[in-house]
C-alpha cells in the first residue's frame, strides 16, 4: 500500500505532515512537536540565510530524534522589474503612519538565494527535503539523493506532477486550490492551476505510482480520511497547526484564525508579490483595484515585512499576511501533540463510518 510505503520511507508513524509555513508561523519547536507525536514536522527556510537554516536544523535535532522536513523555494523570483515603485511606497506609507513607523524604504531587488540555501541543507542532511515554486536542477537533486535525503516536490496540476516524477522526486505534494499561503504553481499561470484538491489528488494518482500527499484546506481527521480514500498516502496540514502554542504566528494572527466563522480567504499578491491565500484584511482592501502597483516577488515581500512585523507586535491584524486555507472556520487551539492525537482519532472514526 502506498501509504505504508511512504510512512516507512519517511520513518514516521502517522500519515500527518506539517506544512513548512516559511515566515508564517513555522518554528523548529512546532516541527519537533509534530515529529515527536508521530507525524512529520517541517520547517520552511525560504526567507532564511544559510546559517539560519543550519541553526534551525540543529535546533530541531535537539528537540527530536525523529524525521522532519526542510522546505525551500526552488524558483518563483521575478525577472521583470519594470514597475514604478512609488505608488506602492505611497500605499505602504499610509500603513506605516498608522503603525507609527518611519516612511518605508524601497528594498533592493533580491537575488534568488536557493543555491546557497540548498548548500546548507546538503551540509546538514535533514531526513527530508521539499521544495515549491519550481524544480531544482538535475545536479542539485542528484546531490540530495547522494546524501540519502528524501525529496518531495509541490504540484498544483497533473502536468506539474508529471514533471516532478520525471525529475526524480520520491513523493508529490498535491496542493489544491483550497490551500493557504503561496500557490506552488510553476508550469502555467496560477489562474489556470486552481484545481480543487479532490480532483487534483485523483488526477495525480491516476498518472503516477509515486506517493501523493494531499494538501489544501484540511483541518480535521474527517478531511484526512476523505483524501486518503481518494488515493492520497498522507495529508499535509498548515492552517490547522497555526493556533498551536508552538507556532510562531503573532497573537493577532491566531485570534483572526480562531475568530473566523466562515471562509473569508482570498487569493492576493499584496503582501509578497506572488499569489497566496489568506484572510482578507485592511491592507488587502487598500490595494484592491490597484494590483498593478504591486512589486515583483520578493521585493514586495521585503517592502511589506516591517509593516507586517510591527502590525503583529502591536496586536493589529490589519496589516499582517493572514495566510489561511479555506477550512479556516474550523480552526481550534491545541498543543501540537494533542492536535495530532485528535486528528488520528477523528480520522479513524471517519474511516469506520465510511466503511
């Protein structure tokens, strides 16, 4: 059975994987807690320097001797920067004034840090490496395999899944349209790649023998049972773990998740320059109709970082990137280990009912 093979290969007990959530609440402590509970913890290092990635991996190893995953962005950086930055600087200035910050300064256009970041991963040899926004080179993938690192890639379409299989990954994360945070799309416009998770899981399972990990809007054990019935070997959850005490999400962010009574998520580029799903808030409304002002990824992300950090520190949710999946209204606040236990109990109960 694909699920059993995947769990054995990953060295985990339960088909529950934590989404990496770079810059959005993921911490070594949360990763370790999920791993200790028998799932697979994960930490996203896409915005981190190589030395910070090394430190995070070593911190996770201090907290657990079980398998975990390190995630990076393998692409996604824009090459066209012919956008006048002043209109966006003016909009961000309005938020800075509310938050008591000095006027924003245009950050430089950053270079893609993936090569240097991956070198840190290769040196530290985490059990699992995952990527999104593209596909590493054949040489990079070979270097990971030479170190016995399990490799998983993100697909938002069947075509992307085929490309990942051809590249030689060990498993595929199927990211449905319901998923919170950044879209992992890399082979077509994101608008053409918003495939509902059930359709995506069935489609990818139909064209590959590789294990498929379902991701997108999954919040409880019943959701996990459903995607496993569709053929997924495991489920990856992010939003569900953000309210956990081990999460690094600001208190205002957690409150927004737990207060959601319905799905008010939208796909937006206003915070990073790349399409991502999150709860709508004041800054998204400020930029509505002015999306042509948005700077490329990740210059936009760097420009909005001081605003986001200050908003979180001041307990104001208006200017935070409140990344969340479409199941956000079912958020609950539990320690990570307790949540894993509850997910397992709910999944088992759902499987019994469906049987």
